[in-house]
């Protein structure tokens, strides 16, 4: 056994999974283990096209309860259905697929597309306040900070110019401004933790 209750086989397997993820990332997702515990994985999900999350990412998501185990065949909620051939990539793809559905399960939520989009808009600020997120996804956290600072500068400039613009234009300008805001907030982050438990199996 090694730290955190993981077998040497499990650690070896998960290291290989991580290397594979680096070489061949899951579409619309970034994943990495907690530095102090390879059995605890965290991932960021980018909203896939033609979903309520499109162009955005979110936390909380309006789809899963926060800090609650999910009752899925691919989660540690059902160790009896665990398949040793599954990889971290397989699990993340399964979770993203389930997230884009409305099927209920223990730990899930049913909300409107509107609610999901509202949460998406708030997710970047939510994530960069999370120390663990910033530790695991440091490059992404720095990118988000830069984006938010840039947006604040743009909004500040627009606010100062609003009075002048209002004298010169009417409703079309307002619509254009809204469109710009939606474009700027096109990359937002979903972050939530998933416990990835590997059974004592010699399959690698």
C-alpha cells in the first residue's frame, strides 16, 4: 500500500492515465489529480456546443449538487459495477455526457437552461477564489485573472463613455454592447471534484 490507501498498482495505473490525458485530452475538459493524493481527481469542463453550457463553464453547475456523491455506475457510489478497464478519461467523458442530459439521480439537480447560464457567468470568479483550483490549475487560474482584469478595464471604459454614447445612439448600441459582453464571457470555467476510487485489481 502507498499513501492515501492506494495500492502500488493503482498509483501506477493512475499515473499512466494522467500521462495519456496530457497527450490526448478529453474534449471540453482538463483534468489532474490532487498533488497530495492521486486518488482524488479534479477537472474543469468547457461547455460543449448545443448545450446550455455552450461557450461557458460553470460551478455550481445547476446539474450536480455541490460536495455530494453522484449515484452513477462510473462513480464510487457503485463499486459493484466498477470496470477495471475504465480510465480517468472514460469517467470524465461519462460525467460530461450525463451532465448534458436531464436524467435524475442521487446527487443531481434539475434546473432550467436559464439558471445554468446564470451560474456559468459567475463561475470564473467562483473558481479563482478556490485555493485548490488555483493550485491544481494554476495556468488556467492566471488566464482567468487576466481575462477578468481585461473585462473590468473594458467595462470601466464603456461606463465612462456611456453618457456620450447615449447622446449619439439609441437601442441598437445597447444591443451591440450586450453582444460584446456575451463574447467576452465566452470562456467560463466549471470546476468540481470527483473521487476516483480504484479497486484492488491487477488490471492495468
